C-alpha cells in the first residue's frame, strides 16, 4: 500500500489526478473549455472576418458574410480549383502518353520476336572455337541512358527516385463550397441584407461602439444574439422571428411594401453566441496537444 502524503511518488499506479496535474503542467493532452459570450461572434458579424459587416450578404442557409470577404473567398477558391484542374489535366495527358508508349513498346517487342523467330529458321554455320566478332557489351546501368532520362530528369531529387511513390492527383470539385456548410456556393446565391439602425437622437456614439445597433423595422425590437431573427429575401430587411410568426404569417404580406410573400422568402439567420446552452448548439472549444501516455 502506498504512503499517504501530499507529494508521494512511491505509488505503483499512475492515478487520474496525477495525469491531469502533469498534463496541465507540461502542456500535453486535450483541453476542453466552454466558450463565453466574448468568444463568440455577434449576430451582425461576418462568419469569415468575425467583424461587423459593412456590406452584409446572407446565404440560403442563413450565414452572414461581408460582401467583400465572401467575394474574395470565392475568387480565391476558383483560382485554386483552376490550378488543380490544370495539374489534373497534365497528369491525365502524361498517363495517356505513358500508355501509348507502353503500347508502342509492346508492339515493337512482338515485331522483334517475330523477326528473331524468322532468322532462326535459316541455318547458319556456327564456329564454336571463334569468339563473336561483334563483341557482346553489357547493358548500361546508368539512369541517363536508353531513354531513362525522360522518366528521371533529375534523379538526385527524392521525389524523382524509382523508390518514390507516385502521387495521383484526384479530380477536384468544380464547385466553390461554402466555408460554413460545405455546400456549393455561387455569387448569385448571395442576398443583400439591410439592417435598420436604432434611432436614438441622444446617443452620439459610433454605430460599431453601440451595444444596441440594429432593430426590427416593423416592431422596433432590438436585435441581438438572444433574439432569433430572419431576412426577407425580396427586400433584405432583417426582422425578428416573432414578427414573422405573429404579423407576416397571418396574411403573408410584407408590412413595409405590401408585396406577397411565401415560405421561401423567409431566411432565418444563424445567431451568434450568448453563453447560454439553450441558445447555441456548439459552445465548446477543444485544444489538441501531444498525448501524455502513462
């Protein structure tokens, strides 16, 4: 039985308390921590820059982006896809050329075997006491002869050695994927969003500094992370979910413009975080580090 002491190290078992203490001191293991309100973006912030949107746009799934940031993302991804497509086409042409060379080599081998068989039919005198006048030469082992330089142009590079594994490039997806959902995203899918600022003549602060920046244009309720909100597709106005349920869904008419609406015209915004588990689904952060084994 081990000694009962505060700093006892004579135990034969590596206890959970000791492992947790050593992991915290040495920086090993996985840390799981609940995120607070200050660690989660606000409802009006871009999902890429995590800053308040200057020209907000929303996707069909309700994710808010700054127009400049999401367009730059789409252009960058398109250039990357174009580069990968060129590499894939280059690899494809190279494989086709290799197959053509193999077919030509096989055809030439069959022809040589046929000619060799034809020559063996004609009997020629053999003198066993004389050496071959032509002289047999051993095949070269150099990597730069007999056409090997085409396959190994730089044989001193590790990736060009015969032992190196051939890396096949898979055909890239031609569609740009949304950074939040992983679904195909097009520029035409982005819908302009119009926030209604809070009208307070006594408040002289800048809009970014204000805690209550925007409100519902119909009910004048303050918008925040704790208030579910939605975007009306036709006009881009951001209204509360209560306004959708209690006012708009009664006759499916836009209260500001009077135009008819449908269920497809309502896009519910993905909210930020409030620190309460009932509001958000994922409020945990994990930091993975090397594992400390017993």
